[in-house]
């Protein structure tokens, strides 16, 4: 961009936040354009490399994404590097990062003391996966911790209902609420079934969550919100929350109608990532 005059850390912090916001808003092309322009100015910036890898994963350019994160300073960006390797299903590397950082008492104290949410959730996720003595009682009992460590579909539906059903929510913002006659329970299961066969179509959110978008007409009483944004635990169909949304231009849109389960994205029996890993990551 012509108005980016230097690669000062303050400027990069501003623009990397903007990249994250663009990705979360589904403006993938604008995010990619901004990353490309910033990388010309600062080709060795670790955070930019991570954001570039995130976009390449979405585009199924897996080998290029791996190249980006292999050269990242992991002391500085170990959380981002861990999330990206989880997304790429690099199990050996994820385990190495877990043992190096998430089992280090000094690192744990530093990041938990400052209330770092991403670190806390990642540690819970990795402990549940790799620690045979894991017990979620070692973590503060929050909704997210419970779902990461022992997912419960009924609790997820309850969580969504309390926050986004107008009969129960005290949230006065109409755009976040489903319509009064909207069947959250029914749509939850239909959406989850669709996601289970389309895990490689997700947009990776910043806190190791996957995001999907569904076109569901009249899901909200706000006529501008005919889509549902769905947040899942990374690489799974485990829905954490969902809510009405506006259309996102640059992401796959799945359609839900009166039939049992219909979407407008072709379902592949084997994802691009699975093919990549079977060929290059033996």
C-alpha cells in the first residue's frame, strides 16, 4: 500500500490486526492483498509469515504454508506456530511444541498470570490430547475449557440458546438473535452434519477456532442477517457457538433449506490436506 512508509513495529502491529479483522470478516482477498504488500516491506517478519500461512491453508496451499512457519522464530510466535501446525495436522511438530513450551513451568506461569486466553485454551487442548494424567479440574471451569476437554453437544446448544434465542437472551442487539420461531436444536444438528464432511473448508480464526458460514433465510428478524456464522474447535465438527451473520464474500457458503442436508460446496471423500500429508509427511 502506498501509505505504508516503513516496517516499524507499531505499523506492523496495526496492519497485522487489520489482517486478522479482515480474515474474521471473510474478506480473504483484501487480507491476502494486504499481506502481500506488507511482506514486500518486511519479508522476514514472523507474525506476517504466520498470517500468510493462515491464508495459504485456507487456499489449500499446504506446502507453502509449511515453508512459512518453518522459518518463524518460535520463541516469539510459539502459540501461532502451534495453532498452524495443528491445522496442518503435523502431529510430531505439535507434540514437540507442546513439550517445549506448554509443559515449561516458567512459560505457563508467564502466560497464565497475564490472562492469555489463547495460551490457556491451547494448553487445555494439548494437555487433554497428550497428558495421560490430564484432569480439567486443573483449569478454571469455563464453558470453553469444558468443551475443549470433554465436548458436550447439549451444553453447546444450551450455550447458544441462552445467548442468541430472543426468548431467553437479555441481549438487546437484534442482529445477534435468531428469529423467535427459529429451531436452534434442529439447525444445530443439520449444520454439524454438513461440517463433518467439509472440515477443509473452514476459515481459521485467531484463537484456534474454525469458522463456517451457512445461508439460512429468515434465521433472524433483522432482514440483513440471512446467514449463520458457526465457530468450531479446530479441525473438528464440535460447534462452540453460532449466531446470525451478514454474508461473507470470500468464503464457502453452505446452504440449509427444507431438505435434510444440502450445501452448495462439493463434498470430497478425501480432503486436500489429507492428500498432501499422505504424500509429503510420511
